């Protein structure tokens, strides 16, 4: 699942090691005796693999999306490998008003789930980073634990709880909020949004924690000494300094949310909560809908590409700092 | 520290108001609202999973009413238990098989790629780095559908099912190995290799005798992490599955959770949870204990924190 994205933008730990290696590398730049092909040849198998099984497949998506040809016998999509022959009309054909509705719904769900995650995640990350004290390690373990629990297992847990006879209904009825069990799993948008929050929020908290934990406390003391009240100190010191973490964490959770299809499937399954990912999955697996499905993948990629490139940029910068 | 609280005696202020004010204006006071939010969050994130685990031990069929403890869904039930149901067993086997092979293929490729990218300074290294990071930010749905399309149109000799799933898992795992190993490489620096070469070792000897042993903990951590992410993967496995025989545990959970599930599904998920937790705990322990120059002070906390930063 979202593990794919949880690569924190925090540079490698030891700044001391980084600075000493800088000294030594400047001393020995262009070292004699090391053949120039040595290191590229180490990278070659991995890069070759990624070209063949990452770049080529991405190109294949474009080739299928931009082609409107179908195999005459099997009615499966035929890719158009030559970009000169690409037909942008095929991309436009994939569009329909119904898809527009789904897209708007996806944006609403992802927007709500993302803001809710930030609203819950920031105080948690802040507390652990600033006031964790002796419990910091324990809290961190508890916060990291969901990373290593399969997403599907975590959704399964909620399906158990949200069943008509499940604990959620029973508690709400015991308290008197509900008179009879509610079908939380029968197409409730609220369930889907909360499911998204539950699924992805750990991936937001970790980079947030890392950026809050790095803030130098003396800066806050200085702000206080200079007369800022806590709210001002937070708004002018803590918040700006954690901006990086907020942005990185948000991107990390927004990317997989846009491509999610299993959460609405598991927690609702109704057409009125269908997200963009569900449409992609449906068309790609429907045999003749391959071109349309691929075109939707292209649309999705275009939507998230801005987020992706922003994230790649920050990671590359962090890696450069770490050197 | 608490002396920072304001002490201006103001007659018009009631004492309770002053207390609130003093508390509010003391930056080092222990917060009250935040710990409540934090612990509620922790409960919210962990308790549902614990309840799901609990129901895997339920004596009855229900996944919402506790009917007593039993190992029925693990061992005893003749048809539906984990031990006896062929579907559940095959999913478990498929998940473990994929994770094992992915680990063994992706780790060497990733370690070599990390070494190459960290040391290679020439033209092309920037593009290489970029290509390595790209799979990490690509939504899995995009990657899964791209691989699905390429295996059904271009590389049709790779059959959907285990071969395609294995290739897909290795593809998304390589970048994780690079991230883990690269973090260690940066921390080690270049001095050790250079010292070895100054003393007459060839580049290959320096690599084999000095750098690789120093990297061993990171390599082990990478193995375990690849195992864990492969076992937990859903989207790639789902897109590239052939028939029922190549369904992994997450795929099986997906297709059964809304149909007619018994607590055996919970039992299956619990077993997988144990596997991936075990892998991660091993990775953390090994990485910390054997990493040269580990930080002093609170070992437990720094281990976790370090892990959170570099490895995940």
C-alpha cells in the first residue's frame, strides 16, 4: 500500500559523518586507480531492471491509452507503440460526465480525508515530539506499528467492528445515540472518508514528527523571551519550521489516496461511493475497456504528477544535504 | 522552569483566571489537551486490530460476538481452519513464497544500485537517482496497471500469476533497498575504503573486505524490510494474479471480507501480522546492534527513531 511512499525526507542522521566525508571526498576527488566504469556497472543491473519493468510499462500505458484499436479476435486493446500515430482523441473518448462526477467525488473524499488526517495528525506528532518525555520511544513504536500491519488487515478490523452486530453499533445503541443498528458498510461516505484517514494517517504523522522533532527549542525560548505569547510563538516559529513536514506528509498520503480503490470497495462497495481508482480497476479488468482504463490511468497520473514531482524534488534536496 | 510563569499581581484578576493565564503563558507547562488527543489516537489506531486478532480465537463463527477462546480457526476446524482449508493455505504459501524470492532477488540488485549511485559521480548518475526514486512516489494503482498492461501486451511470455507477481514485487522493492543501504553508506563515509586502498588494497578488495562487512547490518535490515513490504502488498499482487492459485493473503482478504467470512480470515491475517512484525523487529534489532558507531544514550528510542527516519 502506501509503504511505497513512506520515505521520509529527513537526511541521513549523522551530520558529523557527512561533513567528514565531504572533506575526504574533496581531497580525493578523481581518485587514480578506480576505473571510471566501476560504479556505473554496479548501478547497471538495478537501473536496467527499472527501465524494463518501470519505464517501459509506463510507456505501455500511454501506448494503450492513445490507441483506439482493438484486437479483432480477442477484443483486447492493441497498443500503438509509435508516438507519431498516437491519437489524443482516444484520451478524450475516455471522458464522460459520469466520470466527471466520480472525479469530483474523489477530490472531495481525498480533500476531506487529507485535512482530517492533518487535523488529527499534527497534534499527535507535536505532542510526541515536544512532550513525549520518557514515553517518547513507546509512543513512537505505537505510532509506527500500523506501518507494518497489512492495510487489508486494518480494513478487515473495521469491517468486523462496523458490521450490523459489530461493536460500533452496539456501543452507539448502548449509549442511546442509535435506536437500531446502522448499515455503516452499505455505502456511507462517512465510513469511506474515515477509512481513508485510518488507513493513511500513520504515513503523515511520521514525517510530521521528524520535522517537529528537529526544531531547536532555543528558538522557541527566544521567541518567548522576546515577548511572544504561546500562540504567537507557535504561529511564527513552530508552524513555519514544520512546513516541510506538513507538505511532505500531506503529499505522502494524498498520492495513494488518489489511487485508492480497495478502501471504498471494502468499506462500502456501493456505486454512490465509487472513487476514480474503482473506475480504473473496473475498466482495466473488463477486457474491452482496456483502452479506456489506460486513458484513465493517464488522467490520474496527470493529476498526481505535480505532487509526485514536488516530492521527488524535496527528497533529492534532502539527499544532497545528507551528502 | 515554571518560574517563567507570569507573576504580576493584578487585583482585578480572579485567582482562577490567573491560574489559567499562568498555565497558558508558561511554555514549558505540561499540556493537557494534547496527551488526550494522542492517546485517543493511539487507541483508535491499535485497538481495532487487537479486536480483530482476538476474534481469530473465537470459538464461534461470529466476528462480533465473543463466544469463548479456542484454536478452532487455526487448527481444529476440519474444513475451514487455517490448517485444513486449501484456499487459506495456498494464499499463505503464495505470500511467503513471493516474499522470500522477492527478498532474495531485490536485495542484491538494490545493494549494488545503492553502491553505484552513492559513489558514481559522472554523467547519468542524476538521472539514475531520479529513476530509482520514481517508483516510490508512483501510486501503486498506476504501477500495478502499467505492469498489468505490459505483461498482457508486450511481455506476454511472462504469464500472469507467480512470475508476473514476482517481477512486480522486485520492481517496487529495489528502491527501498537502495534507501536503507544508502543511509548507511552516507553514515560510513568513504574514509575506510580509502584507507584500505592507501594501504594497498585493490578497489574490489576494499569493497569486499571493508565496505561490505560494514554494510552487513543494513543489508540484513533491507532483506527484512523487503520481506515485510512484499508480504503486505496488495495492489501489485492483485493486478498481476493469474488464477485462484496465485492469490496472496491480502488478495484473499480483499475478495472474502464482504462475502462469507469466518474468523479463519482473521486467523490468516493474524499469522501474516506475526510474520511481518517479526521481520521488522529483527531488522531493527540487528541494524542497531551491529551497526558500527551507533549512537550512545537511550538505545531504545534512538533505534526506533533512526529506523523511522532512514528506513521506512
